[in-house]
C-alpha cells in the first residue's frame, strides 16, 4: 500500500564541476563527488560507506573529513575511529562528536556499522578505502554521497497513530479549545526517514526524499515531491514537515465541522513505543533521530534537514504544546468524533495505511469531555 500516487521523478541528471571535482546531480536531487570513496577495508574486512560528511543515520557508516569542521557533530549512539596515514590512531565508543584530525578523517558507525567498527577498528589497525591506503582525506563536503547497493528486501516503515486516550477543554482568550496529545509511531520493519535539500538558505523550494533501507544494508530513495518544510519559532525553533498529521472533529453525521490548528511536525525518537526498543526486530535500544541533529534545531538557514522515527519508537506531541488542539468555539454540546490521520497526503511508502488514522467518539458537555469509545490506530 502507499505506492505514492503522484510521485514523479522526471528530472534529467545534471553534471557540474565544483572546486572539489566532478559532481553529479541525479534523480534523487542529491550530490555525489567522484573523489569520494565508497567502501572502507579494515583488517581485510570491507564494508560500504554510506557517504562522506553526511548525517549518520540508522546503521550508517560515514567518513568525516576536515571539510565537515572540527568535529563530527554526531550523538553518543555510535563508535568512532580517527584515521591518520591509513592507521587508526584513536577510538571512542558511546561518546560522539569526535575531533577530526587535520591530516586524516574519522570513521563513524551506528547500529550494525557500529558493531563492525568495534570489531575491526582497533588502534593501530590499517585502513584502506576503495582498495587504496588513504594517506590524505577526501576533500568533498557535498552531502549526501553514495549509498550501498539497494539489493535485498525493502524494510518499510509502518506509520501509526496511537489510540487517543485523553481530552480536556480549555477556555482562553474567548475561545474554547479541545486539547489532546498525539503520538505518531513507527511499527514497521525499517525507519521512517525523510531528508530535504534546497539550493540556498533563501530558497523555499525543498526537494524531499524518503530513505528506505534494505536487508542487505542498501538504501532506496523515494521522492516525495509535494512534501515541504518550514521553519517556525513556536517554542521549538526548528524545521517542520508541513501538515504531516491531520486533526478533525466530525459530527454525528460524519461530516467534518472543525479541523486542528497544528500544521507543523518535527518527527523524532522521543517516546519508546509499547516497550519495543531492544525486543522488537529492528528496534534500536536508544533513540537515533534526536535534536539538535534531527529537525535542524536553531538552524533557520539550513540547506539540508532530516526527520525520522525509528522502528519501535514514536513522536509524542503533548496537549500542552502550541496549536495542539481543535478550536470548538461555538460548537454545541453533544456527541462527536475526533480523528487524527498520519500521512494523509500519501507521501510515504509504508507497510500498510490501515493504522494511519485513530479516532475517539466523545461527548462534550460544557467543559467536560467523556470518551465513549476509541478505534483505529496502533
């Protein structure tokens, strides 16, 4: 299901020359430098690189060069090894943000790549890239670069809305607001991950792409041409996916009479979903998509942003957050249905869309809300 009704990728590949070499702009709108390595070998064991100076996502192996800056900028959920003149000089486990040697680079791994690095990247180990001992680092800083071959079975996410469980009514500024928390979860086989790129810090034309991982460690790019991002200082100061979820109030006839005020969503790993981490296949024990990396926190001029929800994790929006409500000013007492739908615009490929909507039948009487029954969701 969710086979992307309107996804069109008819952009011809562009080729351009930059200061770092030949750069190819492909169908997914991303850049890859011909100078960048695509694999690394340590102690006769070879593994594909996901890219150079890109965001380290689930199971990624990334090379960070001085073009990235002074440090890798990674979180603590990984293993990193500094390499100088083709030899591992320093390692760090569960630390993150390692200093990048000016005359070398850092290999940084998460998940399965973390385990691989821990096993082979010991201090003193010899490192080669693409079969050649690396005495000086690549110079590319154009994210993202190449990904491993996309063979095997696609590990699709499965987006769900957790059962609606709590409602309150708040009267403020002459308005009557129906407030409730919402949890967008991922109960699928692979992470829900989307990245966006734009040509400059002033452009409003974002190119959005869903990353779908495979059982062989590869990645498939699925364009989301109508998805867009915007930056807002709603107390979060970060980049949002516009209208990921939809909030509706329906009357007893099933007609929508009010819609929610919330339009911006930064989805990240902030809630362990149903105690899955560590026990559900493919579910990381620790969050992967976290601020400030996720959602470009305090980066209004960013030209690249990413959002994600790992398998077995969810993104909770508590009722106390701005715009987390449906305005019911003037709505009479009576019986209604509140419905929350994730990915209602059908942007993402996923296992099934059957659990994308969660609903609750409620009765409103003054400032009291009574839940009659709930359904749908996860």
